[in-house]
């Protein structure tokens, strides 16, 4: 019998990592390695910056030791005040790095023995000196400026001073002190001449102690980034012979205090447009402030000529807070008004927008501005009447008007560009007999019983409020019957939807009286058309229209102002009235091609 042996298979084992395991392990190692590397880099940067600070501190101590070993009278700035032998700026190499060292030295008036100009008055205020070093390194990464100061006193007691002191005070428009204002002081009368560039402290004051005396010897200017500037001026300069703030004078053992007012700059945006808000390019104007820097004659701090660009725009930056006046100086256009008024106040750190409303010269013009006596604000809806030889026109402040006086160009015009044309009519309107009038068509001695005409589209330039519809003549022949002239108005903002309605807001009503108020349903629309209907009760008579106009208020209608054009060199009578105010009457000549008058009404 045979014994059969069974062969048992042993399991097989493989060694090593799968691809996923290898990638995970590599990623973990990379993260750990990166953390170690970042820690190393950060540590090295800290060590490097610390080493730079140690080097800079050692450099500062070196400079302080040089000062302390100089004679006390030599501790000062070359070409500065106090005058001495230490350069204001040096580039020094230490530990392979180039450091910039800026040195400031000031005389200090210690209150222990009184102060100059104080109680008691210290006539020798230069008690000791303050030295300040500002060390920078432009080629060093992450190295912050290092500032160190020290006091240096004289070895002997102070003696009677032969110098004085000058305190520069800087404040803003509201009288608050301005710190860190840059003060530049030059004395070119002293030999050798010197200059000082320093900044005001938290109280807005820079104190210069032990300054050499001199009459109008100290030329001072004050600036700060983003702020206006102010300075002193030379007496007798041809451009400003009598300055309000001449160069400062320092007297022996006396304190000179001089103040400067600066504040954040402002911007003025000017836009030149016509009365329907279309931009008019290349308009010349002058801008003047009211602050003066000199007297006899008065010299304005700001007085510049400008002009708008091809888009009718002009931006004037870096303006000082002030009250400004705009003067129109264009050869081709007249100024019809401004928004806001031509005189305006500009606050610090402000942006002011102003519009010029202009029109072509024709040939003489008069701009009338009406203001309230109590507030000085412009008055809207005041009636301004100007009468003279062959001239009698009444305008309303704050309102514009568009009119049509000729229809002889015929129909077919969609937009009111050619002022002799219109959009459409039936065959019963006569437009050219005579030119400048419309009436019913006459055939074989009889007039058509009725007819209609629709105007082209008038564009006011912006969303507007409409006030009155007017036409001339206001009265018609009695034979034509009642309401022989009727009008309807349609307005919109899409130039497409024309729904003609009358004063009650329906299509069945009509404006039948000239100078009638336009219904408020048309307000806040930009485009307008009128439809005029003529009819007669007697075919031997016809109603006649020579002028149709409407008044409106838009974004380009200056408040409180009206403009009369087409005037002659003549004397006119000007009358202004407004409900709740006393009437104003005056004679007005028009000798200049363009002129303006301001009318003040008392309640």
C-alpha cells in the first residue's frame, strides 16, 4: 500500500511600496522639508535684520560720539541752523552695507529758566542742543528706518544771546494744527547762507532757537503732500511789491512768530454746454480766487486762464479752499448762465462741478442773476423784464425756452435741427404766405375750415419739467369763432411714443389760451412735440400763428439766472418781480458785447 504525500504550497510575499504609497510619502516629506526650509529662511532673515539694526545702532553711536567730541559751537549742520560742521546727509558703508544718515540738530529752549517770549522771558534761549539721526538702507531688505536722538549740553553756563528765535505755526482751514508739515527756511542774507528743512510737531509748530538776526532775511515756505502751500515773499518784487506776508525778520533776543494756513487740495470740474446740454468745445474762461498775497495793488493768490477741451470739459486740480469767481472770456460764445452761480465757495478736500451754459454771440448779451437778500441764494421763477427801443422781452429765472417762428422749410423733419421745418401736416395748412406764419390754406378766396400741423422733436437735453405753452398772436379774428387755435403736447424719453394730450391729460382736451400751464404729466420727460389745430367759423377769415414756444426746467437751466441776447448799444429798463419780494427797477446800458448784473431782492 502506497502512502500518498500531500504537497502543501507556502504563501508568496512581495516587498516594496505601491505607487500611491510612494506619492503620499513624497508629499509628506516635501511638506516637512518646506516647513523646515521656511523656518530656516525666517530665522536667517531675523538674524540678518537684527544684525543690520546692531550695525546701524553702532553707526549712530559713532556719529553721536563725533558730535560730543566737537567744540560745542561746531555742533550744527553745514549750511543749516545752528551752523556747524556736521553734514546734513551722509552715505556711510558699514559691514558691507551702505547706510544713509540724515542728521537734524536743533537748539532747545528749556523751560527751567523761562522761555523766549514767555514768563519769565529767557533772553538766552539756546540752553542745549537736540541731535536726531535717521538711518536708512535702500539696499537692505525689510530694514525699517532707525531714528535715534540725544541731547548735547555746553560745558559752560549760557551767556547773553546775540541771536533770536523764530516759531513757525501751521494750521488748517478750521484752525486746527497740522503736524508733519514740511517747513523750508532759507537765509540768504547771512554769511554763509543756510537752509533748514524740517517738519512741524504734533502741535503744528516748528521752533528755531538761536537764529541769527536779520531784517526780512528768512524765506519760508510750508508744504505737505496732498495739501495746499503757503510762503513768504520779497518786498519790492515787481510781481508783488507789497506782500501781505513778507520774509520773516528776526531780532536780537526777540521771538518772531509767523503762521501759515494750509489744507487738503480740491478739484474743480468745468463743463461747457448749451441750454439743451449739448457739449460745446474750446470755451475760454478765467478763474480767480479772493485770497490775496499782496496789496496796493491787490495781488490774487490764484488768477489763471483756462479753456475747455474738445469734449467741452476741463479739470482743475490742486485748488486751495477759497471763494472763486469765473469770468467768461470767449470770442465766439456768450455766457447764458452757470450751474451753480459764477461765484462759489470751494471747501478743502472737495470736488466741485460747474456747468457753463453758452450760446453764439448775437451780438450783445446781458446776463441777469437774481438772489435773495437774506440768504444770498439764487431765486427761481422771478420775472425779469427788459424793455428798450423795439425790444420788450420777459424771461423767468431758472427756466429755458424753445420756440419755432418759421415753418417755410416744409414737412418731413423728425428732429428739430432745421428751425424752418416740421414733422407733418395735412394739406390744409399754409406755411409760406407770408414766410414766418402758419394759417389755413386758401383756395379760390376761401380758407379751409380746419387743418393741423405736428412739429419736429424738441430735445431739452435731460429729463425736464415743462411749465408753459405760449403762442403769438394771442387774439384771433372774432369771425374765426371761439377756440380757433388749439394745441396738444406729447412728451417721452424714447423719441417714439407720441400721445398728444391737452390740459386735463386726455386726448379730447386742448390748450386754447396762450401762456397756459402745461400739465405735470409731462414732467421728467426729455423730448417734446406739439400739435396745432386751426379752425374757422367763417371761411373768409383764418387764424394766424407767428410764434410757438414752451418753457421748461432741465439740468442745464441755471437757477436764478436769465440771459437776453440780440441787444443793441442802447439804454434799457430792467424790472424784476417775484411774489413775496419787493420789485426791482433800474436803467441798464449795454455798451459791452457781454455783461452781467446781479439783482438782490428783499423779501
